[in-house]
C-alpha cells in the first residue's frame, strides 16, 4: 500500500535569470484507497476538497487556467513542468544534396557520420551497399537481409556542404571468419589529438535472426586514411540473456538479460571529463513493444583511451527511449536527441554528468540518423550545433540516400507575412 501526504504544495517560483520554471513535485491524491485519475468508460469531476494545488497568478495567466479551484489532471501535470522556455526547442527542414550524394537508384547511402572540416573542406563517412534487400525471407547466405547488410564504410568531401564528391571506401568488411566479415555500417567520426577515429557496427556471418552485433574501431592520421582496424570489437552485447530453444526467433527467450543483450548499435565516442564516453543503442533479446513503442534504450561505456578498453556504466541504460544516437557537448554536460522509439521519443535531453539525463524540450519531425556538423559552435546556445548537418531518408524500402537538414530555434508560430517582433 502506497501512502501519500495531503500536504499543500508550496507555490512555484519563477527564476528569471535562469529562464526556468521550478515547481516542487505535485501531491498525488487518494480517495477511498484509490488513485484519483482517468478511468475507463466514464469521466468524474473531482470534488472541491480533492483539489490540493494552489497555482500562482503568474501560472494562472501563463497556462490560461479558467478556475484555479478546478484543475484538470492535464493542468496539474503542466504545473510540474520544469522548463517552460524554448531555448532547447528546434524545428527542422530537410533538402536534397547535390553531386555524388544525391539519390542514385540501386545504391544505398545511409547513416551519415558527423561532419567535420579539415583542410578547408567538409568530410562525412557513411554506410554504402548495392542492390535490394530481402529480409529473412531470402537466402541469407547470398542475399542482402537489410539495407545496412553487406556494407562498407565510404566517405565524401564537399567545399560548401551541399555538393559532395564521393571519394571511395574508407573501411571495408573483414576477411571471412572475422567479427566484421558480413557488414560494417553506422559509423561515427571523432578527432582527438590530431588522430581520427571511426567507430561502427559490425556483423559476422551468417546474418540470421539471432545474430549479435558488435562495435568496431578504426583509426588514421588523416581523414583520407589509410585506416587501421581493431583486431577485436571494442564493445559487445551483454552475455546474460538466454535464448529459448534453437529456433531462429528473437522473441523466444528464457531470460532477456540486459537492455543490450542482443545488439549494440549506433556508436558515438565523445571526449568528456578527461575520458572517452562511448554512447550506443542497445537491443534486448526478447524485445517487446510497450505503451511507448519499441523498447529501445541507450547506454554508455567509458575508457581512458580512445581505443579502449571500454567499461559499461553501472547506470545503464541511461535512457528509456530513443533510436539512433545523437549527442553533443554543451554547458559542461552532454545533450542528447531522443527520437523514434519509446515514451520519451522526440525530446532533447541534457545531463551534467553524461549519465543522468533530463528532458529539456519536446520536438517534432526530427531527422533520422542525424550526422551533426561538429565544425559548428556547440556552446553559444543549446541547439546551435543543429544549425545544419546530414541525415538519411528512405526513398523506398530498399534504398536510402543522404540529405541535409537545417534546424532553427523558434520563438513564435507565425503565418505567412506575419511579423512576430
């Protein structure tokens, strides 16, 4: 039996210099031993005695509250919101690129890395493959299972960020029998102390339903290579899940294990607080769909050296939602864009320690698989780094191509010809 105080909540405080609204937690009320909240099939107006929140005059005006003595459940939730400003709110537009990264029939180009600028030009790395994919209905030994199957990592350069020249492969699949012999894909670039590091997903043949993905690493003295690959993966799935039976079915398990017991995806290494934080997406054996969609979560592993060894945080998972990893440094901490899956999808979050994240804004229409432009300023404003970067888009189920996104921080919603000043 849970017990809750009926103590009256103190008035909220508006702190103008921080542009933040801070309210103490709301009181959850009980009536005849039951929670007061939404019920199925009927509505119930709470009695006056059950209203136990006193909004301030500023809150009444801000939220447009009709009667402060009659607060709906939605209004009570709104009064708990911590951040009412829009410094973290951004909207996106996406446009086609020119040159070699424009859509090309029969070619998959997807999952762009961050964009970096070296020697007066921009660089990007990405997953590249050819031909259609068959899923698991085809011959997994001969066909492509997914668009990211049978990929190598290629790179391209541009003078202006719009017209790109494909330069060829940077990191290829490994020799037969190696941990990356089937596909290398979904890469991210990091420059540190004059060296360049590419981390990426790997798959070892055969690409069956229960195959486990890992993370590899390559490094070079120049963005043009040559690249040296790690002989072993730098990150692997947790080994505490147990499959049920021998059938190729990822939903049949004796034990699910950790959030990353099946796959580790979308790696991104960030130098942070004197160490190297490898953020990644985990997929769990026996994955389910809950009220927020697929149960996809992010984790982090930390190392003293870019090449590892990486040790997973005891606090994993560090998100309850998300898909592709998109993280950047801001204000002494780490910002993270959470998209696609889970109850907190379409949010930007921030953490002072790179582990404990709080929601800063809710966004819409976030581009898929964002490649941030790391040459942009990331400290002048929370979303300054989102001014422009790269993304991928599905043209068909078989083929994706790389596009350019632009992000803008909006203060008002305006109609054509309307001045918001």
